[in-house]
């Protein structure tokens, strides 16, 4: 069998392939079909499949930004794990990223995936803590500085995102600007929240903005994922009925290291975007 696997091929994944990937769904993950539909429809994403004997035995995705990239949803059929398929997907996506001008490639790894990424040359640059609400949220009033974003503020939001995450992610964010909630001080946008982008990211350059946006989000949301380095945000969650879960995820990078500020991330987008 190991010899035969040399004949496996990696190809672009299309919408028509999605019914043939259901057997790859990992336990405890969100529905991967939703994510791969997104990858297939977005011009800055490159989803791929590994085919062996006319069967899809692995998938993955490359998300391209201006001069950086992310890897997401690298999954191998349980029956074929331990045979280097995950590593082959990673190397294929690294090469594809380089061809598209990416100088830095990031990802968020589980315990299962991290050895593969280390072997490929990725190094750890941060960690995320998972939380789940275990106690009732106490009702409270929200800051009147929380507002719907207007077109006049869109560039400020994009600049704030780049300042905190170190990447130009306009293509990812553009479609969500008209649904953004901001914290505004005078004419300055100090933080944003995208309720419908992934898990609902909150990025803020001041603690007051980050905490005010958390007050809004977690009045209705029972789970959270936040960088461990954001001690203010972690303390807020613990003080408001959320308990840390036993598992974490690590952020890794390949190539040039990006200057990012985890203390200003009060909620991540997801395991595929950071």
C-alpha cells in the first residue's frame, strides 16, 4: 500500500467535489463543507484535494493575502494517516504560496497537526486558549460608543486590522465592513467586531474598546477563543462565567515572521484565518 501511495495526486478542489469529502469530517470540528464552499467561492483561496485510486483521501486550503498566506483545514482520511500525506499537502501549499508571492505563511495547529508542520519548517509564535460559559451572564448596559461602522470609517478599520495582525487582508474583510461594529472615540476607531466573519473577531488598540466589544459579543455567545497573551481578555472571560477548556491551539509561521500583537486580539476569526 505504501508503494502505491506514490501515485496519489494533488489537484484543485471544486464545488463538485464536496459531496465526496464528507468522510473526512473530523470529530469536534465545525462542518468542513461550509468552509470549503467558502474557499471554492473566494478568489484569494486555493482549496486542494489528494486523490488516490479515484478517492479523495485528503484536503487542504491556502488563503492568500497581499504578501502573506494562511493554511487551513488540512485533513487526511483516518485510514491513510501516518503515511506522509499531510506533509505532502503542506509542502504543496507552501510551494503554491511562494508562487503567489507570499513571504510568510501562518497557521493554527492542533496537537495532531503540529508535528507535521514542525517537520515542514514551521515554528511556534503564539497560543490560543479556548473557553466555554459555565455560569449565567449578568445583564448590564453596553457602552454608547459601540456603533455600526459607516463607509467613512472603513479605511480606519482596514488600517487597524493591518496594524494588529501585520497583514493586508482587504479581500477577506471587504465583504464584512458594512456589518462591522466599532468602538469610536471622537473620530477615531479604536476597535472592531465582525459578528458574521468566522467566529466573530474582535481587534482593538485600546483595552476599553476591546472590553466594550467583548461585553457585546459575549452577552449572547457561550464559547470563546483568545490568544493566551491577552491577559486582559482572558481575565474578562473568567470573571464573567467562562471556564478555560483543557485544550489549546498554537499559532505557527513559516518564512518571514509577521509582527502581530496578540494582546490586542480579543477574539480570533478562526483556525483558518487567525
